[in-house]
C-alpha cells in the first residue's frame, strides 16, 4: 500500500520561508504526477503545485508562482515544496498527493501557520 508522509510544516512569520517534504513509501514511476494541495480552515482543498516525473514538468497555482518551487528526488522517492515570501492567508494544512495508474493517494498533511 502506498503511503505518503509529509513533514516540514511549522510556524513562520509573514515573508518567511519553509520547505515541506513528502516521502513516498513506494517507487515513483515516470508516469506519475505528484504534487501539493492545501486546505485552510473553512475552505476547500486547493491545488498548489505538481510535478510530472517523466518530463520533470512543473505546474503551479497562479497565487504561488514565483514564490514556491516544487522538486523531486527520485533516489529518495521524495518530493519537496520550497515556499518563500509566505503570507498569513497561506496558513493551511498542506497535503502531498500522488496520482498513479492504480489510483490517487494522499498524505495525512502538515500544518503551516504564517503569522502576521
């Protein structure tokens, strides 16, 4: 069974940076897409960024372009989200998400709190 484990969340001041990590228990294949979503209190879960392994192509929500960077380390079966210039409204639980031919998988989430 595939498991995704996020880490790296925490409390940061507005304008600060955090790097989230997602460790995947199974091999990530080149056809897979892995990314990050976030869910703030009282709001729907929203897309943040994703990376397609076979081409290394990355995709970002407009709200994070230029500030967030998604990357992957195949040797470690891990994906990272570097977040810079964080804003208080980006306080949310951040989830790792993996899309495979066999289904979709979610991590348990990691809390990111940005203080003003």
